[in-house]
């Protein structure tokens, strides 16, 4: 929790596309307890209600990339980019794009790209979303987030199954 708190505080003012840190509960001091803004939903749940249209997908994916860009420019790797860590808030008017906010969450596993974790190739994230270097336990960097982002894009195009076939 301490790492997530510190990373959220670091990026909070730099991007509206990371899940907002609201407060920290001071008493008791241990364990560290943080309060995050509660989102309305996530893209997968929203697509169950009604499939995401092209504009919504583009809108959501662009916001995820913008959040990653801010982190990467500062030398940080998210390490756990996956659908479960993307959150949405709905607009009241729900026109072509239903979402008012898209936020990337779960920054607790974020590390500097030059950290011992990254240099040592310590496994991070969920294997199904992970890059080859993570799976092979070799050094990883910001490119692993881009690979994971690609798996999110693939899943958005084919949410009913993890692999798409044309048969």
C-alpha cells in the first residue's frame, strides 16, 4: 500500500487518467490504508451492458496510453496493465461516448525502470497480460507495459474469448 500511495501521489497532479487517491487513514498508522475514488464500472462490465462502440474504445485506449506516457516519461513502469485495472465513470447524458472518465488503477506494483525488480527480471503482473521478457524472467522496462496494453486492445476487439479466430 505504501508504494501505491507514493506512486499515486507522484502522478496525481500530472494526469487525470490514473485512479484518484483521495485520502490516507492515519489512525492506526499500520497498516497503511489509502482511500481511492470509487469508479462506476470497468470497460468489461460496461461492454456486457452494451458493447463498446469504436469511439468509446478509441477514447478509453487513448486515455490508458496517456496515463502510461506520463509514467514512462518519469521512468516508471506500471507492471500490471490489464482490463481489471482500467476504470470508467459514466456521463449523465450517455451519448456516443458513455464515459466521463477513464482511469488506470492499481499502481501498487509500479516501479522505476532502473529498479532491482526490473533489472533482475522479477515476475510482475498477471501472466496472461505479460510480455515475453516478464514470462522469461529477464530484465523488463516500459516496453512491457506496451505489450500488456496490446493484450488489452486485443481483448477489447474480442471480449468473448481471449483468443480470436476467424472460423
